[in-house]
């Protein structure tokens, strides 16, 4: 799956903040803060935010974009000591070496832990990119081991193993909106799967395949809208309580 266009995460961020009860004065640790888009949404609600990311360039970008928050280079497996009212791992767990260790660390420093994941592929239109390019990509290996964290039962199990009890769950749809074909295909050609496919078939063939597959997502004005589902989960240590408001 590819990264989305600017602004795609606003509905997801709002749902996380709502479920976690983030408001004026709430202390929030944003693990894997990236360029600061979630942090900006939290600051807009009056939260006091610390963001951590292993990518120094992301920390620099976040610091410039969200001057009302504090950002630092760090490892999500070893977060600042806090304590924090809310520790957020927004679209992070699928990118870390040990999701369980990250959740356990978050539970040590936070009163509430909020996590998000993609929904199942069949509920995410961006899976069409992979379908369109499949003929030029290595065959996908059959899944082995436990289900991915996109499986709700698997996510709840890992959260429980971290010593956390789920207090709120929800799903949210995030439309990925592209104004035209160039905006849709350009980022894909810069991605790993796009570069791999273009190396075998050429950029023109990749573009044709993607636009053909996503013609059903085309709008009357010539843009494209891809609808994707995400899961939000909020948990607390000790097995009791509800998110603060």
C-alpha cells in the first residue's frame, strides 16, 4: 500500500483524538511522529505534545510545521519517560521491529495508549495499485505465522499481551483524493513497487495499467477517490477506566 495524498489522515487523527479524550492540557506522546500531521491536530485541540521519530529529517520537518510541540529523534521502543496522558502510535506498529515491545513501552509511560492500523485489504481501495502492477512484481508469498495486525483479533491479542485492556475501538473511512491522473500515478512511480514495475514494463505501461484498474474510482471532474478503512483502538493498563475528556 502506498502513502496517501496530503490531508488524507484528518478523519483518522480526529477519531484518535476523540476516542482518547484529548483536549486542552492533555499531554500526548506521538510515537513515530513523521512530519507532524497528527501532532498538529492534537496541538489544535490544546494538547501538549512531544513527538518522537527515528528519522531526523522527519523531526526537522515536524519542528518547522508544528512550533507548538516538542520533537526529538528517538526510538519508539525506548520512549521518553513521561508520564503522558496519551501515547499515540498512529500507523506505526507495522513499521517497527517489535510491535509488542513498543506497546509495552507505551504502557509504561502513558495512561492511555492509542493505536491505528490499516483495515483489511478488501476494505482499502489502495490495494488496487498492487493488483494493477502484479504482473510485473514478484509473486506474493503465502502468509505464514500469525495474522497481521490489520486483523482485529490479532491486534487485540497483542495489546493484551502488552498488559493493556481495550477501552474503545472504532473504524474510520479515509478517502484518498487525487485531483487528476498525474497526482494519482506520480507518487506510485516514486514508490518501491512503482519503480520495480516500471523497471520491467516502463512508466507508460504502469500508468496505463493503474488508470485502467482505477477507472471505477474516477470522478466526473477527472480526479480519483480511493476509499480506505482504518481501525482505531484505545487501551489502558490495569484493565479499567475510560478515556479522559
